[in-house]
C-alpha cells in the first residue's frame, strides 16, 4: 500500500519546486512561516488547476510513494480537492481556479500566485506562500472559529509589516 513512508514535508516541497509545480503552502502552516504564534501539525496546499500542473504533482506523489485520494470523484483530474497520505499523515490539496468566500468575493489562484511571497529556509529550500492579504482571503472560505482567530493574527502581522500598531 502506498503512503506508508513517513512524511518528509521538506523533501516533498523540494520535489514540487524542482518539478516547477505552481503551488502555495496555505493554512496555519503558512501562518507559522509568516511569523504567527500558532501551532499546527498538517500541511495544506493550493495548486494551480491546470492539468499539466496536476500531472507533475501526481508524479511527485508517486515518486515519494504517497497515496493520492481525490475528493468526490474517482479521477484526480475531475476533483478540486485531493487528500495525500504519507506515513499516516494527510496533506490537503486544493486545485480549483478559485473559491467563493463566506464573507463575499472570491479567492483566485492566479491572484495568489502573482502576489506570492517566496521564503528560503536555512537549507535554501524555497517555499511559496500567499501574501498575508491573500492568506486572509483563504481563511474566509470556511470562516470557522479557528479561521477567525487566524485572521486576527494575519491582521497583526500586516500592521507589523506596514510599521503600524493599530488599524486605521
């Protein structure tokens, strides 16, 4: 059975980078990399909806012996959400062109990709993150209690980044 190897998230991200996959690390893990004092154990990705991008993504998963299960369809190319398993850990992967927000409006992968921030870890691994503004939009897709809490942290990070202490 696939997915038995322990998850090596940085190896996975390096594989995404090497293959030229358009991806963004989203969710609380992105918030941690932006500097928020939150904890999480999972990884969530938003990847470009293009078929070639998904083909490359599936190849990486296959090479790393990760099990990919499409949500709501048998075919990953017909699903807008994938669950990827490795060593008992799950990665959620979203691949729609965009999503509607509970508070109105949409979040679009293209906008997020154009405004992304690339951080480099000590080992020079690059990680694509959405801008804080776009990350806030992703938190408005479900708008759960945890998302509302995360939005407060995002707003604090935006204020700090912009050299302000209070919202205007």
